[in-house]
C-alpha cells in the first residue's frame, strides 16, 4: 500500500485508493462506512502510464474524479471518472494535478496525508477496534515461554470427566485428509520419484532467474551442447538437447536433485528419446559415485534418424547417496536427446512413473480420508497463464506441458492428475481437486492480466471454454471411455474404471472481489446444472475473519454452496482461545472444509507446543464434526534446504523422511476416527480461565470402541477423575493409551503406546505438555 488517499463522500462513505507497484496499470480501491470494516479491494485496469503515484480523488458532478501522476522519464497527469468504482471513463491526459494531501507535524514528526473531520463516535469505534485487536493479540501471542510466570501460583490441577452417553451426534467420516501442493520441492525432487533433474531441457529463467535449459546438465570433453526446438518430440515439450561430439570421451552428466540416491541390487528404469542424422551411435549410460566408481553401465545403440524411445534397466552394484548419471557417446557425430529419465522400479505400490516409496508410505500412514491437489496457490497460479491446467498434466510424459512453479522453481508435471488420482485410489482416499475460480492468486506478480488488475481474471468471453475444461475433468475422471474422448484418455492410460470423482473445490483463498464472484458464480451454476451429483467446495479467503471471510460466506449463502474451504495460519494462542470457533457456526449453512491451517510460533518452528495447539483445534473440529466435514494441515511436505514455507508437516531429504511432532498428532487423529461424537463435561477445579483453556477433551465412539483424546498444554500434570465416564470393568476388553509429551520446544517427541488396566483409570493423570488418547475396546456395544 503506497501513498494512500482517503475521501469521505457526501453520503458519508469512505473511499480509499492507493498505488501498488511501478508496473501494473492499476491502483487499489476499497470502501468503508465506518473506517473499521472495509469492503474487499478492487484493482481496476486503466490506461494511463506506468509508475503511478500521487493518486487523488474528488467528488464531482460526474461521481468521483480520480487523477494520478505517471512518472516515467517525464511526468504525465491523467484523470478518469467513475460513479460506482466498477466502471471508469477512459483516462485523459491532464495539464495539472490537484493534490489533497497536506503535511502536518504531530509530536514533532512531519506526516503527509489527507485530513478529515470525524465524529467522536467514529473515532471511538476505531479506538475500540484497536483496543479489542490488541487485547486479542495479547491472548493469541501467549506462548509456553511465559508459562512459568503465568502459572507460578498454580500447584495441583485436578478435574473430572463425565460422559453423557445419551447425548451424541453423527460426525463426518472424512475429518482428516491431506493437502498436497508442489511447494518446498514436494513433487519434483520429492514425492515424484524421477531422479533426473531438468530431464526435458525445459528449465528456464521464467522458473528461476538464474536457470536455463541446460541447468543441472554438465558437459565434459570435446563437445558442445545446444538446445533446439525446431523438431521436438512433442510441441508441449519443445526443447531438446543436441550434442555435437568432436572427440570420443564426451560425457553429459546429471546429478539429479542434489545427488542421485541408488541402492545396490535394486532396479532402475533408464530411458531417453534420441535420434542421430544417420547410421548408428553406441551410447554408454553409467551411474557413477562421487569417487568416480562406476556402479552400473550399459550401452544403448541409437539407430534412428527420428525420435525413438530407448529403455534399459540398470542395477547398481553398490549403494550411493550422491551418484550421477553419465551419458557418453562412443563415436563422434551429432546426438539429439530429450526426456532423459532414471526411475526406481521400487516405487509406492510399484507404480510406473510412481511415487517415492518412503514418502508415500509416510503419507499413507496418516490414513487420510481425502487428498487435496494441486494446492494451495499452485492451483490458481501466478497470473492467468500460470493457473494449473489439469489437461497439461495427463497423457504420455513427453506430451505433458511443464510450467513454472509460483514458488520459484519448475514443475515437470510428471506427478500430474493421473498419478494423483491413482495415489488417492492406492490410499483409499477421496480425490479433492482444486480448480482456479477463473482468477489467479491475488498476490500474482505477473502484470499482463487482461481483466481485474492484480488478481486478474479470465476474460468473460473465454469462461465457457474454461468451464468446459472443468466438465472435461469430470468426464476424464468418471466418464465412459466408449462415449467420451477424455474418459478414453483415462482408459488408455491404464484406468478403464471410473475414478469416482465426487468433490471439486473452486478457488483457493481468493480475494472475494467482483471479478471473483462473477466467475465463481458462472462455474458454480454450470456445474450445478450439468453435474448435480458433484459437491462443489467454495472458498472463504485466506483468514479466519475479515472482509474476504465475510464476503466468501455471503457468496456461500447466496448460492447455497455445499461446503466452504477456510484457511488460517494462527499462533498457538489463537487455537487455545478459539475452541468455540465452530461451536458458534450456524448448523443450517454450508459445511466447512478447513483446507489449510497450522499453528505458527514466532520464527515458525514446529515442535510439541505447535502440535498440541493443533491437537486442541482438531478436538474442537471433532466436537463440531457435524459441520466441519474435512480438515487438512498445510503445507504437507518440505525438502530440507529447499523450503519456501515453514513450518511443514513432513521434512525430508533425498534419503530420509523426518515427520514432525505435528505429523504424529495428525496420524493419531487419522487412525482413530468414529462417526459418533459423545457429549462430555470436562470439569477442572479452578477459576483460572487461562488454565482451563489449556485442557481439552473429545469423546467419540464406534460400535465396540470408545476413543477419548486429551490435550494438556499446562506445565504441570492434571489429575483426572474418570469415575463418571461410566464404563464398568466388565464392559472392557482392553485399554490402550497413546501419549506424546515432553518439553514444549522439543521437535523429536514421538508417540508412546502402552496397555492399561481398568485400575489405572483410577489414578489417571495428564502429563505436563501432553497429548493423551485412551482407546477403550468394549466387549459389546455400549448402549446407554
Ligand atoms: O500452504 C502454503 C500456502 O498458504 C498455500 O499455497 C496458500 O493457499 C496459502 O496462502
């Protein structure tokens, strides 16, 4: 927000305008009736020079006149007028510029801006808002670091739990799922098991400033490597490498994503597309360790003058954690190459073009009921051209269309829609694809949008085609290969049976602007008419409150959207003090998909404290499982050394998977589910609300099982009387206890499981800073 300017019009409405950056042909606008609550921002696109500065606004007979100075080599002034801040007249050059700003000194400091006379009531409302915000922030920023002082007078904490067996409700059977986004190298170099980096020579400076088509390839010997695009394997994958070998001894090398991990005796599929002008060229393919030791090598005879795929299986004689691939032509001449791939056969469920086994297994161990894909911001992209287009990510790998990743690297889209749906099937999880709502990310850095400014938007006359793409996705996933071309593509890829797509998310925490609403409504109505069986998930902005949240929910009520996707990243204190967040929700409105959340401490570590805050929130979601349909922590995966976002649920490097404490909480919730929530009363013998807010509990039950989860975010243990849970010794088959506890800043706490006796319930304690789950298996159905 640069150089804001404010006007109160004759009806009392406040209008704020400000400039954004030196490139975009736009400015920002928002209005308010009380200077406290603001309508969502709009970014009108208007001619009128670059580097706009010193905006000004005045009320006039035409409505409102807006003027600005465009400062390039010269300064030019422009004016436009509007009645409604949606439609603007064509900007005209102007010879002068009225600046409403004045400079005044306050407390010795010179400040420049517009000055306004406001009622005391307006001022008081603003002061109240600031006071309330500051008060809430003081609660939400409480951390365990101050617990010693906060609870210095607290000695023993005692309480009791009573279960009200005859008060229960049905809750969602898909409360815990996963959010997969290609952020932090989650896909290429991560879950996608391809070992060669830049296999198609498609890296470019658009992905990252310092990259080009030859990045991560190294040439040794008397030869040159040129990148050409005149005769590609496929137009979607335009570049290929042309090696001109002047002398034998040339080696083209690739170290993958920071070194290739290979295991002795395991099988690796090597393949490339190649051609030579004439005759034959033997090409030696080797895997070599850092000492130059050859782990395996074979020769391929390239014998075609048009693109042909060559494949071999390589079996390294010993393991290495930083091997490299070497391609060594054994004669001089010209060799064209593309889609150079080295793929372990040992992938998750042994899928071809599959997923890294240890990482995928770690995800499977969460027992996720659904998988969201492809984001996050990757779904709506950095500008219209960067929106994730599912059609570019299916079919033969050489025909897929790679693209820049808005997190500053490259997406080969080798892990595309087909692999995603197949992974869901392998996990027995529901696919929840997220499609952009016809608008890119509101924080897009691209500035060539045709409509709507910073957020942009697909031109309305192109929306029919865009909606058709979404219809095609449904047909690709669910259609009949005999009658539908997209379904046939699915069948040809090896999946004749429908995938059974039921949910589609439209939008990702978008700015709820007019540009968004128009496009979302078109998509929503079209889907409702053509595919009424598909459950559409709408979006309520990036925060737990504020204008996008309010407007997003307004859209939901207007259109009767079945489920709304909420996102919020909050400090642990927010979760502690917002345990009633969903208790307050209207049971008759849309259900909630909490699509992204995490507890963020200053410096963004992930530890027992953040995990316990997330557990408190999951307990609240379980209690509200009648309206909270789904939840997914975000982001999911992060490659160490390649993160754009912290904290994440699972860290990894090329060889090791490192689940966080939060991961184990998700795993416990994912594997201990039920569809019945039983009301209970947790009574803590204290008047200290700060103390009471740090203990939470939920009770759920299946036919022969009762699951009780507790969080104690206090520095002392809590003695809990369980007499009133009203389960007698004779009812019980077994009791298993799972706990996680330790120092709140600990990052390596793991669950500890033990069996308990009925007698142990008599002396039950929640350990300091702990999560505890009792899993009580009953001899027969407990009917109370
Ligand atoms: O989870 C990381 C990012 O956070 C997502 O891409 C985006 O939706 C949110 O802002």
